[in-house]
């Protein structure tokens, strides 16, 4: 894999780790499943702290069926935001305008107390004008969306969703590469420590288990500290208003 190429699959990531650990010059006694486990541990830690990078904001359509209140959303959906009915185009336009107004104020393009007060009133009345006929309750564990009241007819709604970044989308994050590599060094160090030396043609060949594990632990500690410091104020991107407010 060339240096400027991006890793596209877990299989390519495994090859990347093996190359960084010395292959093909040195045999790396790690199973692919062990490298994958360390990769998933790195991704899980990254998602816990780097919420703004590990999650994405988007929209999806949901077809409601009369009399049905529970709907299963895709596994990647972590939370839901606002909801709009397909036929209320004016409400949708108002929602977009509110986003632009907030963007101007928050980016300090036209910030003053008058703008701030006007924005608060705008959002307050926007909630009233665009009131949804439904309240949505989402269980992030079961991925079940519960709609109240029960739909009386078949209709399509638009839902703002926050989905979890997939594994493939996170493979090129520098922290995940480095942290997974550090975990693999620790795993490899533990394995090599069990065999302090191997017989050779003339003399026994010493293994670097202790040094490898120490190096991995040092890198792991440094990366964790950097991650916590960099993303200590991180939070998922949330909408200005929610239909369930």
C-alpha cells in the first residue's frame, strides 16, 4: 500500500499494522482476529470522546403505517433530532432559515444583543408554528422509534438523525491507527514474553517482548491523554430545536 493511499477496508488495516510491526522482514505472531479486536477497542474509545468526529448528522425518510407506533431504525442511528411531515414544505423552509439565522449570530457575523434576543424569539415561535403532530421517542439500545399518537393514515415523514460513523469511515483517523498499533504492540509483547528465546543455528535468538510491551504502553498512555485533552469539550452535534420539545 502506497503512503498516500487511504485504508479502505479492515483487511487493508490489518496489513498496515503488520507492516508497521516489521513484516515481511520480521514475523509478526498476531492473528488477524487479535488485530481486529484492538482496532475495535480503539474505535470504541475514539467514539466515546471524539463525539463530533465519530458521529454524523443527516436525514432519513420514514413511512408511517396507520395503527403502527413502533419502527426499527438502522443500527448506525444513535439519536434523532427534529421531524417534519413531507407535505409541510413551508415548515421545512422556516427550519432552514432558522439555521441560517443562528449561523450568522453564532459566527459573530452580526452579533449584538438585539440579534441574540430576536433569535430567541424566532426559535420560540418557530416551535409553535412548526409543531409536529407526533412525539418521537427513540431507544438507542433497541433502535426502536416509538411514535405518539398512533398514526391514523399512511404518510411519510422526514427525520433528522445522528448516526454513528462506520468502521470503514474511521480507519484513516490518525488516533485510531496509532492507538490500535500501540495495542497490538502490547499484545505482541505479551506473546513474545512467553518465549524469552528461540533456538537458532548457532545461539538462541532473544525476543523483545518486554521492550515491545513497554513501548506500546507508553504510546497508549500518551495517546489517551492527548485524546482526552483535545476532545474534553466535545459533544454530538445537536439541532437548534427538536420536534419532541
